[in-house]
């Protein structure tokens, strides 16, 4: 009978203390323990079975453990390449198909089924009788190579697999002709004993070869790297145990040699006889082929702690070493080896449950009495906390706030010396926020800020300078308080979670923060009037160094929002504290996932905190790109709304509303009417003149305001340069009309893309743009239109500015010229597919992604010649209004204002909302820009009705446009 060749590829991933499953060819009398990378061929017609891994006593199975069975297909089905091929299913029953990632061993970013598998068992090949043995064996060996590539790096491993694969293929093929079953493996019940003995020897050779493919640097360790001492000379000559060699494999001092690895033949992958197999069957198997559950439980203490050798041995038997569990769970082997990630402890029922577990570093692994306690010299990140308890700090903060509330202003704000003192105090807090003298400095600084603020309320003539001092001063003082809150939370966790941490710590932490925040914010009123105009907004990035200036009161829903903000910051700090130990990351993350569910990792407000760190268990590469599912988010909202973290004895509110409020930030605590400088009057003039212009009224409609009438006259002459309403200008209306490049039938084509870029980068604000058509089918079409205009308007067309205006956006751009259109057309052809994909998505692309399409970050040459950051931003705004990308958030507009460094930033400086041009630009300017944009928006909301704002087309893009016109025409406004 001809063989039906099958190939078994074993890849068990089990902690120490477990026994691998047993594979048996029953009639051949062969029983093999499945070691890692074991791969051999057998006749699929023989009766073969496999057992589950055998777990230690007392281990409860986990619900998410699983295994994957891979099944090969015939050449006739696989070579046509017209269908997907099912390789098996995961633990949820979802089919796993062979796709491109199964064929690319170097792909480490897409989802990989093998890294999620616990082990591969029964790799039986289902084939038709005419299938060729060498084809099937090669396919299964390719799977084996893929398995190895997911868990080990190095060319030597790949070379070894190739060599081994060639040897096996030669063993099952003779000149490409299939061999008989009798020449490969005993296939009948009555075979001679010598054939069965020979088969055992053959499989023993294969097992020996497979062990050599175990990458040394991937071997688990039972101790921390470089923590042990060298063996005594008397022990060096002794035969090394498997544990010794595995421990030494991670040590940089004395790695295991190949000869020592070969000595493990009697302890690894034994060939069992039927009697041994029967004994194995009596052992307690791991129920439903599941792995042990790993759960939170690490303490947050940085110092090393005591643990007896007996407890250490018991842990190694039950759960395996921490490094090994980390390796078995990791989807990023390189990070595991270099970072030494530790996984949380397992929930194990032992006789010592509830006792505090401690760590030990011994001079010898075999000397139980030679233990010592090693504690690190602890240096507090917040020196101020060394002598303060949480209660003391809360009382201190309360005293400072009471001083601020009862402060009576006696001095005149015009005292410049007083302003200098406030500035020096601000610098002292910024340079040493946690010094021992900080409480006194903070008290004086609060008095100074209060004095300046009261002076502003009296409409002092120093209004603009003092207003800037108050804005920055409030940010500095609240930043200092936030740092102390975070530090206190760390101290609390360090002191109260020594091995006994449970999800309850989150509730205690929230109560602590709530108490501080409410005391801190007592008496302050939040002004929500700005919020409707801010929608839609993307997620903001929160930082302790730049807290939002919006303040809340007890009883308001936003009190809870503020508490959530601080808690998120504390968790973000904990994830990197201390940076060299990953167990804190795993502990915090596992607790959050257990409390909220995995959807918590998808929330925008916590996204940055988690995507900056690679988590082997909770964030696989596919999870980082995963989009929130609507059903899962609805389920999360329901679960999260019931958690104590989100209601503190007050009326419960919908969690999603809180998260949106948290993402939006708050308005300034002080009314912008009080903080208004004389320059704000010019905004009124500009907006009033703009309203009269778009309404079509003459100067007589300006209600006798001569300044508004003069600006209205200038606006009629140069609307693109003065009109503050972006979408109301005649040139923009032509572009957005049915015959413009943003019309639905044209906007996604290369012709539409070419016409958009030509308009913004060449012809904007020119007579050519006003008189010609708006869409050009090619560069030649544009040239024909140009020639036509030269004939129709010979005198006007003599001037270069007729076709291209170099100062269309204010400053002169010398590289801006008509000849660039040829390169724009070439780029439009090259980018046609990318542009169509970007604008045709079911879910619109982000605004920043659209900006980067026109001008990739870091690419000074750009995709379109002489298309600067300002023009790229303007094009993205045009695309957003056309509905082809998302509307920009406040943060994205602030980032664009910072990057462009153009009229909008000058307008903010003109209003005194950001520093002067002489100050050094840095990343800290962006929060000030956001606050400035908010204030200008609030100013317009307070000064104009909703109907008038709708008439303007007022939104966040219009705010940026308004600031540009304000700075560009400030001389005209002043002179008028």
C-alpha cells in the first residue's frame, strides 16, 4: 500500500513545571513527547493520537488557552492560487486562512496566527491519492520554518531548518518518485520487532536534530540576568542540568556551549514505551487543552524583597520563571530578550495563599541558608514628599487655596516691580517645582497671580502684559499641584501594595485624587459656553506639565471629569515608573483590562499612554491598528458607567459624555470680556465690515461707523486679502461650485487633484483664475488656456502676476511660478491611485493625514514643488469642506498654526495671547496657541448671535483665517 505521508510540526509553548503532550503511532509502538521544533514524517493511514499537555496539580485551566491544528492541501488545489485555504481554527472557532503573512517570515507587524497558538498538534495532511509526497512534506516543513521564525531570530536558525528540511525531503523521495509505506514507517499491526526498534532509533535521531534548532538566546531563565555568581570550580566539571544551562544561556558571563546542550539528551524529549504512556494517561491533564491564567498581583515596590528558596521552587514548578512566561506570551522576541519583560503572577491556590511573597538573591542556588536581603537605595522623584504624608499635603493645599480666596488686593497693578516679582516666582517654581521651599513660593505666587488678576478686572492700562502673566501663571501653579498629586499617588501605591494589590487599589486612588481635586477647585466656576462651537473635536493629548485651565466645582459633572484626567495621568506615569522594570506596566495594564475590559485600550484619551509601550499580552501589533467596534464600545460604555471610578456619591452621568468633555478640554476660568485688550476692537471692525460685505450692503449700511465703512470699501477692492470669512469669498465659491475641482464628479480624479494644486500653488487671487475655467484635464489643457488668455487679454497677460501672484498669501514666494504646473501634472499622475484611495474610504481619513499627503513631514522638497506647509494646510481645509477628509480638531489647527508660523500666529501675538516673536519657539507654544484659539472663538461667540455666526460660516478653520486677516491688515485697521 502506498503511503499517505503526513508531517507533524510541534511548537509547544508551556511554562516550567508542565509536561508536553505525547504523540503516538499506536500500531508501531512509538510514543514521542512533543518537544519544541520537533518535526517528523509518518504515514497518515496509521492510527495516531496525541494527548494534551499535562499541568501541575492545583492549576486551574484558563478560558482563553487554545491550540491550532494545521491541515495541508493538495497541489491541485494550492497551485491555482484562486482561493483562500483554511489552515485550522483558533480557540473561538474562527477559521485561520493561509494569507501573505504565512508566506513571509520577516513580516512582524501583521496578525500572526502562530504567535497566538499554544501548540500545533496532529498536523495530518489530507490529500488525494495522486498527491506527491515531497510536495506535502515541503509544505509542512515550510510551516515549521514559519513557526520557528515567529519565536527565534538569527540566520543560523533558518540555515539549520533549510538543511534539516533537505535531509527529510531526501528521505521521503527517491528521484522525485514516491516511496512505499514499508520503506518509511511500519504500517501494519504484525511488523517485526526489529523494524519497530529501527523506527524508534530513526525518530530519536530526528528528535536530536530538532533540539539543535532551539535558539540559545531564546531559552528561558530561572534567575535575573547577571544576578548570580559564577559556579565554583568543583562544580564546573559536573554534568549540567537542564535548569543550569537554561539559566546560563541568558547570562552574559558564561553562556552554555553546544557540547553542554547535547548532554541534555536524557532529560529532554524522551522516547516513551507503551507502559510509560499508560502512566502518563493517569496524570491530570490540562483541561480542554488550556494554559494557566496569568493575572495581576505584582507589588509596585521598587526595592528587592525576601522570598524563601522553597517558595521560589514552588513558583518555578507551578508557573515557570517570569522571564519564560514573558517570552511565551510575547509577540516581539527582540523586545523580550533586550527588555527582560516580566509577566504578572498567576492565580494559584497553594498552602501559603495570602502570605506576602518576597524575592531573594542567594550566593548559591543549592544553599538554602545563604540568603540575604538586597534593597536598592531609593531616591524619591519628588523630594517634597519625603517628609509629608498624603493628609499633610492635602491640608497644605487647602491652606494655600484659602489664602487665595481671602486675598484682598491693596497695591496698584501699575507697579512694574510687583510684576517682576511674580515673574521671578514663576521661574523659581518652574526650575524646582518640588523643592523644600516650594510651599512658600507657591503661596506668594498665588498672591501675585491674584493681584494681577484683580488688576485686570479694574481694567488697568497694563492689561495685555498682565493678562499674559496670569495665563502662564495659572498653568504653572496647577502644573505644580498636579505633580504633587501624582507623586502622592505613587507614594501611596508604593507603601500599600506590597504583594497584595487588587483592583480595589483603583477605587482608593480615585478617592484620594477626588479629595485633592475638589479642595483645589473649591469656589471656581466652569464656563461651558464655548463648548458647542468646538465640535467636532479630536482627542486631546493631556500632560501634567500643561494642564487644562478649565476649572470645575463640586457637584458639577466636570468635577468627575477632572478627577478622571488626573487618574489617567497617574496611570501614565506609573507605566514608566521605574522605566527599567516592565512588571509595573503589566500590573497596571492587567488591572485596567480586568476592570474595564480590553476596550479601554481603544479609547483615545488613553491611547497615547498604551501605544508608546509594547505589551506582550494585551497589545499585539494588530491591536494597535484595530478600530473600535461599535458593539464592543457600547458594551464598554455600559460596564464603565457602573464602575465606582465614574461616580463619587453624586448623580451618575453618562460616561461617554464625560469622555467627550475630557477630550474637549475646558475654557479659561476668567471671562474673556474682562481680559479683552484694545486690539480686540479691531476684530469687531473686521467682522462687522465682513458681514456688511457678504450681505451686499454699501457703506451706508454700516450704521454710521466710519471705520467699518472704510474697511468695507477696501474689502470690496481686495476681498481675498481682507474678508475674514473664508468660504464667502467669490474665488472660493467658484472653486466649490459645480464646475470647480471640488465637485463630487471631479474631486477624486487626477484632473481634480491637479486643478486643486494649480489653484492654491499658482493661480490663487489672479485675474486668470477669475476669468478662466477651474478644472484642467492635463498640463497641455492648462497651457492652451494660458495661450487663449494671452490672445484675449494681451495687455493684462504681459504681467506675470496675471497668471501667478507670488505674494498671494502675504509674503513673497519667489519659487512660485507658472512653470511648476508641468511637475504638478506628473505628480498627479503618479499619485492618482493613492489620492483615490485616500478620498474614497468608508471612514474619512484624518485631517493631518490629508495635510501630510500634500506635504509629507520631513520632506522639504515635497511631492509638489514649492508647495509649502501653509498651502498644504489650505488644501487640506478645502478637501475637508468638500467632505473628503475629517474636519480638523482644535489641536490639529493649533499644530498647523505652529508649523506654518505665518499670519495666524502673528495674529495671536498681536492679541497678546502667545509670546512675542523674539521668544524662542518650542513645543510648549502649542498649548498656548490652543488656548488663544479658544479665546478668540469665545470672543466671537459672545459678541455675535448664532444667526450671525452661521452667516459668517464660523468654525475653527474660520478662526485661523480671521487671525490671518487680522495680522495682515493690522496697519489698515489701525489707520482707519
